[in-house]
RNA sequence: GGCGGCAUAGCCAAGUGGUAAGGCAGAGGACUGCAAAUCCUUUAUCCCCAGUUCAAAUCUGGGUGCCGCCUCCA
């Protein structure tokens, strides 16, 4: 498995710290609102990565946090006249609704910042003891000048960063790049007791602390959006390596942005679509396929047209599966022909190609291409007169590969007896060349959401 | 100013030295009572210029255009 590591700017062979295990931490949402499709990208792509590593036999421990206390949380809670806790509880629930719709599996741990305040205080104390942090008034700051590797992830020297810094030098800070570990309470803000007085943790410290707590001092993989490289991940490294004096993460994975009209989609620009918005018009599985149709590090544009393309592509996948299931239930049991043997020999090549794509830095676009090649092979096999056994093998391969990408989750289900009877009635009408009746039944069923297709192998149905 | 990314058909998109995957849309054809599904065929001076090489979408240099990070952001 090769992964592009932001730290080294190269693809590297993945070697876990502990044999057979993957410990990964992915930065999760700040739960002050519904998440948008830009947020959804890392959730989806790293969910796929996790599925794939499990498929490869690794024991994966996946942690994704919820940031449930920060400036935005406080501001939104004030606007809505509810507590920060109430706001967080609500949007954590909404997170899971949307994540479920996208078939994003639950992490092994979803730690919340507010439930780790004591751990954070202890961590900050260690930083102070090591001379890497200082108290200024009721705040505590990380002393970036005291950490020699500061800037190594983003490839920036502290000097360069300072030249470009747009940030105003806080009165209490020694250096413009220093960042808050602990913020003293301001009027009306929620606060926790600490050695520095009542206050709340800075944003960056939670990830260092929770990654350390759930995954250890050195983790295998840390992932998130490219916009977190600086300052968030840079600061996490400073904190974690400052305290532990060990590498924090072995591989840093960062996904590219979702753009609207070629501009980054972000809450601050206001040009975003939430997953909740999209779900009103599209099945969220379409969004999932859309996300996987390009490589995760490339930027992707978002538009309705592109979702429609993804929708059509997804339907092709479902058609292939439906057709296969139909063939299985109707194929004869018979001895395999030479053609069948050839087909069955070829089948594993698709899995091999798929794996090759995935192991090249999670190239889901290429992997999807392999699935579509498999689909053509399957569709072509329909009239080869293969045995049920052969079709079953095709189905298993298709399900395996699409399952690794988290696609084709919906099951077809069964038809009501009433509708079953109508289909039989139509078949009878067709046999009698009573096209008027046959077409009427087909139209009526379409209104019920059932589409009938008369294939060379027989009549088939699917839901709209 | 510093750091980084991208440019492949109408749209989307893989492909890091050997002569352009795949999806969507369109066109033509096959199958079909019709429709659908499916299959076959079809659409690319790989942004420009120069260089390296037997060979370049791929490497090097120089352009051009677009985007991102350096402030909260996935």
C-alpha cells in the first residue's frame, strides 16, 4: 500500500508501527451546523481507506473527534439562545443522520473535546514544564520559537510564516505564530476550572490529547482536509512531539477541496451545500460515488450536472447487480462450458486490478474504472448461457468491490403479491399480443414506482 | 513575499517514459411489438514553446491560465 505523505511530499510504502494494525485519527467536524459536502469528502474517503485496510486484514482503530467547544460553537449557541451543550448534542445527532445516509461507518471512537478537559489540562501542564508553553494573563500559549521543528509539515519556516502572517499580534503573545492552548473565560462563555483560572481549551490541543489517549504517542495515520495542514496539524505536531518527544504521526493524509465554480467551498465563503440540502434531491449514495470518482487529493468541482452524471453511473452499477441476480435465479444448473471456464479464470483479474488501484494511494477513480470494466464483462456474459454458479461468482466479485467503496448498499426487496400478479397478467397479455393491456399495466406500475424491462432473458423489474 | 496544487474528448476523470482506462452525454447499429436494460461502433494535435530520449500526456527548462495555504475552515 502506497500512501502520499504530506510530511515527506512523496508516496511511501505503508508500514504500520504495530504489525497488522492501523491506528488512525481523522479530524472530525465542529458541531455547530449541518456538515457540507466539502466536509463530507474526508469522511467518505477515509471511510473507504478504513474499509480497504480491514479487507487487507489489518486491525484498524479509527478515531474521529467532535469539536464541541470553540468560538463558533459559543457564537451559534448564543444566536440560538441555547447552551453550547444543547447545540453540540443536536448537531452530533444530525451528523450521524447524514453520515449514515452516506454510508459512512461509525468510528471506533468519537471522542468529544468537552469530555477530555482534564486530559488537556494535564497535557498543557506538561508543555509548560518542558518550557514549550507559557501563561499570559488567563491564557496559555504554545511558544512556537521553543519548538525547533515548527513548520515541518507545511514546509514553512517560522520566519516565512511570520512575514506572511495576517494575524495581529495578540498583546499577550510573545510571537505572532504562538497559539492558544487555553483561553481564559470571557463574560458569558462556558468555562472549566484550571490551574490558570476558569477557561476553555484551544482548538488544536484536543486532537493531540485525544489521539494520544486512544491511539498512543505515535499513531500510524493522521488525516484531514488540506486546509488543516496549517495551522491545525502543524500545531498538533508541535504539541504532541513537544510532550512525547516522539514522532506524532507516521503518515499524514490530506484530501483536496470541493469547489464551487472553481472556488473552494467553505462555510466562511458561504458558497456551500450541506449534505442535508443535497439529500432532498439526490440519494446520498450518489454523493458517495461522486466523491470517489476522482482521486482524493485532487480538487473536485461540484455541480448539479456532475451529481446527475454520478447518478446515472450509479444506476449502471445497480442495473448490473439486478441483472445478475435475475440471471442467477433463472439460470440452469449445468456443466460449465469452455466459455464459462474462461470467464471464471478472468474474474479474479478484476479484483487484482482493483487492489492495484487502491494500493496506489487510494486511487478510487481508477478502482471505479475497474468496477465498470467488470460490469461490462458481466453484462456481456448475460447471453453466454453461463451456469448459475458462474453468475454467482460474478455477483460475489461485484459485491465485494463495490462494498469496499461503500456502494450498492440498497437491497432490492420483494414485490407485493398484488404487483406480482399484475406482472403475470401482463406477461399473459404479451403472449396474446394484447399490447394495449400490456402497456397499460406497465404504465400503471411505473406510477407505483416499479419499472418493467422485457429482456431477452425475460421480464425484470426495478424500483425508480 | 513564502509554500503548494492543477491544466487529458461536449462534461467528468484515470494514466509518471513505449504510443491515450472508465463514467456521463451525443451519433449510428444490433436486440425488441413498443419502451427499457444490454451489447457493438464512433468522438482527443493530452494548455503553449524549447530540450533530453530510439521513444514524452508522462522527464527537464521556460511560458500562459486557474486554484489553494500562510486568519476560522474538511
